[in-house]
């Protein structure tokens, strides 16, 4: 089953079109929801949770966001971008309260609050008021309250926003373990492309309220239309291979004495490389399709020159 299914999802605020007829089937373990600020990411999450009205159709875990919002929120954990704490409450009180709001009995909610805070690394500070927490600790509390009712799906909205490098690494380490340890899928809304490259297996790219890409990270990085861009390693004399491949119509750039980048001519395969290498008495040590970086692929998809 797809995690999310969208059909002509649209949402406007006055004259602003936040979401413009978005249609997609989204699946994966950790799905990066990408886009510049104002691209519609947070609005989409709120629509999916049934928190705001919209046009079109949206289904989460098979449930309609328009009519079954409460049932969706029972099965989904939400970590908002903004702070959402009640002043004076400790972390354990806050998480237990979130558990009760999801329908858990008080005793079970309290037990799960302790477990979620332990997972988030806040067991030593769980009785302290959240008001005095650092930014990194507050982000961990938001993650814990999203986990307290053991959801099947997590919506994480900018979970590493405002964190220093060490806290960011620790947060990403917590997130990447969740599908295996908790059996849940994750939709990670972020504008930080290195976060996506590090932990996501699928991506959804939004720009100006429209859907620009949905698929795996490998498809995003390798979506060139063919596999003609190669990195070739040889035992020695990369320049000699570049010369014979260039004579055969390829475009080559020598990176080192043992490596070169190759753009094959149209309608050819890697057989051309092996054939020319054999003819020149050169040994191929390795060959792979050259992939774009996440940043280059993202800029290509939204139509911005790198």
C-alpha cells in the first residue's frame, strides 16, 4: 500500500496557490519532502493530517484526509516545525499529554512517554520544564511526543532546523533507526539536501505549489534519460583510453592517470569502452554510471541552473 495517495490536491490562501493540482503515489521507508521555502511542503502535511480544508483528494495509509482526519492522526505522528509546547510543563508531562490526546489511557500514556524520551536521549532531563531546554533538546522532545502513541507513519517538519552540527548528526541518527526499530515510515520535510542524501531512500520535490518529482533517490540522481555518463577506471594510461574513445565518438575527460569521465555517443553502450580498451591493450578496473549530486539533481528538477 502506498503511504500517501494524492489526486489533484489543491489549496489556496486568498490569492496564493499553495498547492496546485498535486497528483502522486508516495511510498518508501524515509521519504524526503523537498522544496524551497514557500513551495507548499508544510501546507501539504497539514492537508494530509486533515488539519485544514482542501480541494481534490488525499489519502494517508488508505484513509481519506478530508473525512477521516481523526483516524489518520491516531496512526500518524507529527513533529511540527514551530515550537508547540505548553509553558511550565516538563518533557514527560508534555509527552504523556500528547499520548492521552491520541486516546491512550493515562497510565499507558505516561509509560510510553518515558520510553519515547529515553529513545530521544532525554531520560536525565525528562522532569525539567521544556521552557529551559536548548534548541536541540526541544527538537528531541518534539520527536518524542510524535512517537509516544507508536505511529505507523511519522511526519517530521524540518527536524534539524536550528541545530548545531553535532545535534544535527544525532537527530539524523535517531531518525534513520526508526523504520527498523519502530516499524514506521517517515516523511521528512526539509530544505537541507545533505540530510536527504544521508538518510532518505525516496524523494518528493515541490516547487511553487506544484509536484516536480516523485521516486527513489537513485532515480533522482540518475534521471538523465540514459546511462551514457560513465566513470571508468583503468590499470594505467587513462589518457590512451580517452584518445581511442574520443576517436570513436565519445567525449572524455581524464581525471587522473587511472580514471576518466566518459560521455558515450548516442545509441551506444559500455561495450564500446570494453572494445576500445581491448583494441588498445588496456585493462579496465572499474566502470559505473556517473550520478548527479542531490543538489545538482534538485536544481535540475526545479529548473534552476547550478
